[in-house]
C-alpha cells in the first residue's frame, strides 16, 4: 500500500447531506483516489454550513499537507464527532499521540446506540500513523456489527489490519469480502494488488491492478501501482505508459509529478526524469529530493560533471537524517568518474556504514564495480581492496570474488597483494586453474625480464592442465605463459627449450611479434659485402 494512503474510504457510508449529497460524495471519491486538490475544490463551497462536508474538507487539506489549515477547518465544528476525530488526526500528524488518542476516544463516545458512523470516524483517526490500529480495529468491528453490509467499513478494516504485524492475511480477507459483494469495486482491487505487490508477487499484483483500472477507469491509483509493478518485472515501457496515465488522471500535484519523475528514473528514462525535475524546480516547487534524481540520472547518462554539481546541491539541502545509503553510493560513483578516487572511497565507506543489512557482499561488489569503471591504476587498486573486503567479511565468498581481488590488485600494480589473493583462491578453489595461471602472471610481472624464473613453477603447473587441450586455438593466456618461458630459457642460453616454446607460440599466432623479435636477435650477423674491384683470395 502506498505510504501516503490514508483511511478516507467513505463513499458508501450512506449519511444524508440534503441537496448537495452527490457533490459531497464526489469529493469523498476524490479523497479515496488521493486527488486531494480536486477534493478540496469540491468541498470548500459546501463546508460553511455542513459539518460532514467540513470534515472531509479538513481531510483534503491534510492530504495536501496543510496541517494548520486542516486544524482550523475542523475547529469550525468543535462539538461534532467527525470533526473532533479530524482534530485527532492533526494531533497524530504532529506527533501528539496522547492528545490525538484523547480526541479520538471522545469522538467515539458520541455514538448513539445504533450509530456506527462516530465509531468509524474515531477508528479512521486511530488508524493513521502515530495512532493505535489495535484500538481502531475494535471500533471498526463494533461499527460493522451495526452496519454489516457497508463495504467502505470493510475496506477501512483491511487498511487498519495492515498496520499490524502479520495483518496482511486479515486485510486480504476483508478486501475479498468486498469483491464478493461488489465485483466492480476499484478500491478493493487496488488494495488487493498492493498486498500482492508488498509480497513481491508481481504477476498477482498486476492482475488486480488491471481489474481496479477496468472497474473504474477514472481511478488513477491502479495506473500508479501498475507502473511500479511493471518496473519490478522489467517491463519499462509499460511502466512508463501507466505512469504517464496516472499523471493525467491524478491532480498533477508536485507530489504526483515527483512520483512520475521517480518512476521515469527507475524505468531508465533518465533524460525525461531530469527535465521533469528541473521544470518543477523552475516553477518554485524545489525539494532536495529532486536534486537526487537529477544527479542519479545524470550519472546514468554519463554527464558526470553536472551529476557532481547536483549531488553537491542535494547534500547541502537535504536533511542529514533523510540521506539514504544509495545517496552515498551514487556520490561515490560520481566522484570516482570525476577522478576523485580517495573522496569516492570515503563516501563508499559512508554507504557501508549507513546500510543496515548483515550481508554486505553485494554492496561491496557494486562499489568495486564503480572503481573498475574508472579504468585507471589508482581506481583498480581501490577495486581490489573492495573485492578483498568481500573475501574477508563473507564466509560464502565466491571464486570470482577472489579472482577479482587478485586481478584488480594486479592491474593496480600491487603485486604482493595480488599474489596473496591468487594464493588464497588456489587454496580454497583448487579446481580453478585460473588461480594458478594468475599466480604465474603476477610473478612474471615482477620478473618482467624473465631472469629469476619465479613464474615458471606456476605456469608449468597450469600448463599441465592446459597443454592437454588443443593449444593451436588462439589463446592469449597460453601465449603469455609461453612467452615468459621462452624468455627465461633465452636468458639461460637454452636455445633448444626456447625453440620448443617459440614453436608453440607460432602454432597459435604465426605472426607473433615476440617470436619475430627473438628470431631477429638470434639471427647470425651478415658478413660485410666485398668491395668492388678488390681481388679475391
């Protein structure tokens, strides 16, 4: 369920509001569909003399994040149970739990013997964040005993159930009971879809969001939720189409546009996400979050300089408590691409510190990959360090992590570290011949003139495996081994053994430059030509 979703379900309450009933019900419908701006416009002209219209106007103002205005609106009817419950909502929104609970219970106490509406208003208030969903469910249950056929109560009961641990099953049962009575109930299908979505059952979520859309094509919520579900199953074009439709049907508020731009980023429409956020900033709707999406998207498009500028703005404006591990991760990658390797490492470490997961191997891999993408010696050294951390911190390390630890230490010319990594890999994964080969490569890099022969034992061990294969197929790995061994025997003056390996190299590549160079060195010097006219002896 969307985190902003409030308990506004009231379109089936059945209360009497004289001549303007349909108009007020339309306002309530807009509340249910989270179209708070439209709901406010509908309800404002009705609220002055109508306590119920006034209550729903206050809810619309809360939906628009106007807490002070909502409090003033609810205060217009200080003795009305619904408006007292509205004031309780404002208290909860402001973190005033005790005051909110007192007001909600006062609202419930105004219920007459057969009056279930007051109990629902109180339950709605207790269901919001900061309230008490357990007590809310008690009041919903009492209300349903008095109005067992009211479907709005059943949806609200399901919404409150989700606030409790393991309450999803009870919520699903409640929503399904609504569908059993009303097969065209768009809200119930939306809620069922949200439950499946939260359980990561995306196919079931997609099915129920589609049903919600078909039940009422004016409901924007299924399009938003379809967009998110399509994103998670990798159908980015469908995600974008539904997100676009959501924006058309919603109020197009700043929050709606932010959600749309966020989806564009997630669906990899980076340039469109950048433009939408920049347009919002230009119109004066600036929020720190916008610079995050711009910076992330610019990184993905390779605009690293501007990505750095916008992420600097983001960090300057954002509440430190709201900074995410991914912010540090992206900033680290951006710094790395701007050749700020040490600064990048600092922010990668902040990402690690901020991440609460126990197994951080995948996060380490992403950091290492970020350094690899920089493609320079200093960055390769850092990549090797992070792959090494995976090995040290993770009992279930993969062979590839050992390999990358050694490989990028090698590319970073940290040969002692590389040798240690490949030795560790060979010990843990003796069936992996690549560890032996790279032990040879590391030793050959240190003995780059082939004089000590330190790489020879490793290459010989590896060739016992590889030489049983058809080495006439071109292989850069075989060539590297053969070249080192040939050079070693050249330095030893063992031309016979040198020739064996020169022949192996030529079998792979007849035009090999190393072989040509050795042949040129070994070729006998030509005698100077006899001068013309000089007698022969």
